[in-house]
C-alpha cells in the first residue's frame, strides 16, 4: 500500500476541531489509537512488533539482531499540527517494506521500523522523549515526574496505558543493535521548493533548546488595584516575548520563539499571580544558543525587577549542533543519484541517535513551506518519490 493511502487511513484520528489540524500526544486517546493501527499494519506485513521499556515501538523484519538497519519516525504531533510531521516517516517506512517485499527482497541484515514516543514534546514538554530515554540523554527520574497541562505525570500516563514507567531509562541492548538509522520526514521549510526537487538528504541540525521562564507577582483585582500598586508578572513576560524577537533578529541565523504562555489564575478581570512562558531558541555553533538565551534572560530579570516580580529560568532541553554521518549520507546520495543535501532548524529523533549510531535523514518536499500548522502538506507524487527513495536506501543498507 502506498504511503499516501496509509496516511489517508489515519486522517480522522486526532483531529483538533478547536485549533485545526491534529493534536496527537503520547499516551492520549488519539496516539494510542495510532499505536494500535501501527501494530495491525506491521503484523499484516509479517513484522514482529514489540514495545521497548521507554514506550518506543519496534516492528522487525526477520527479528531483532545486531547491525540492524532501522527506519521510522513518530506518530505524535504538536498541538494543532499538520498531518505529515511524523506520520509521513512511519507510513513511508511501511510502504518501503511493501515495495521491497513486492520485488522479492530479503534483507541480509535485521531491518526494523520504529515509532518513537513523544518526539514533539506536545504533552510533557520534552522533545524526542523516547529517543532521549533510550540513549540515556534524559534522566528517567526527571522523565517520570514530567507533568502535562492537567497535572498528570508521565509515569501516571504511561501506567494508565499499560506501560512500566519504573523501567524507563537507557536501553543499551536496544541501542547496540542499531547499525544505522534513516528517518524520512516532510521538509519543514522551503528548500526543496526553491531547488525544484521532490527529495533531499539531511546534512545537519542546528543547536536548539527549550527554556521555561516562571514569573511571580501579586494576584489582585483588575478594577480595584491602581496601576502604581501592582506587581503584575504579565509585564515582564511580555518583555520576554519582545526581547526574543529583538535579540534573535540581531543574531545571524538565530531563531527565538515564545509559543506558549500560561497565566495563573487566568481570569479576564484578574491580575495574574504567576505567568509561565516557554522560549524555543536555536542558533548554529557551540555556545551561541546559550549566549542568545542569556541575553533574553537578562532582559527578563530587568523587567521583573522593574515590576517588583521574581523570575526563575529553567533549561528543559538542549541539543547541540548535529552533523549527520557523512559516510551514510554518501551511500544514500550514490543510491539516489546526487540529490541535494539540506540543513534544518527542526529537531528530530535522528538528531538524538546521531551521537550514538550513524544516522541520516530524507526530506520530502512540502509545497507550502509550512510545518507545525494545518497547512503543512506533501503532494502524492512526492510522497511516492520519498517512499521509493527510502526503499532504495534500505535495500542498499540491508542487502
């Protein structure tokens, strides 16, 4: 079955009627439905499915073993995200298995399709949760204590879904089996639009981190409290939003975004007592992201002091620059006939695995150039080109 048709089969799962697009988050109803769908699809293809200690799903062609060729992506989304970010990599992997099976291919190395848990961090705030736990990049005690917006911990959500959160942590046995990892993904940008091609390889990912700014002041009545008597944490929070844009604009090739801001208690006629906001910061080069964030943090501390408020700043995740394995990329390039190589500012599980195993990426053209939004898209012909490219790469690596 084509990757396009497989995407159509899940297009009703997790639709977000309020935001538009899709909201599919780890261990919620929609994501659990997609896990069941993936298991069914893998079994139909004769693949052996199991879930590891960190909630990642593995579908093996011929059973697990050393020096395995692994492909796949994730099924979760950002809140109100597009239909392609994550699922395209999973459906293309299943389609590639169909393409190879139809031609009678039998892998000489173990081959697996993986679905990583919570790549987007849309529920518990930490991106690439499953791959970070697998590789030891995330402390399991910290992971278990992560809370979603309703106060549910990751441990509680995992247990409710039938998993063992007490087993979270580095899975060196699983990691040691991976000989290489190739992730196909819809392009999150317009590189292939400008180049006029359907498929590219990935060259690098720029450094990126997420930071929580927590401002505290004095909650009070919006009508009865004079302006001069206020300690309103919304003001320094607003200063951070402005500083993020100003500082990033003055820093070459930097990106800084405040996409989430939560006032407490959140009433229209109430001065907030606390405001939490999350900063996403990305700059290529060692130390550059930290310098960018510190400049924004300096503005935050100054604005908080001016309003008589306090602020704490917490790094929730950080990944340094990633350069994908050149030998693996060279093999992919030779098989695919010299397609372009593109850098990206978007993080991926392949970027986490790259510190431990040879990893690479394939990008499929997105004619809108938009991602993390309902307008994200890929044409059927380009989806097919991506699945065919992935099949050729897997045949080269596992043949």
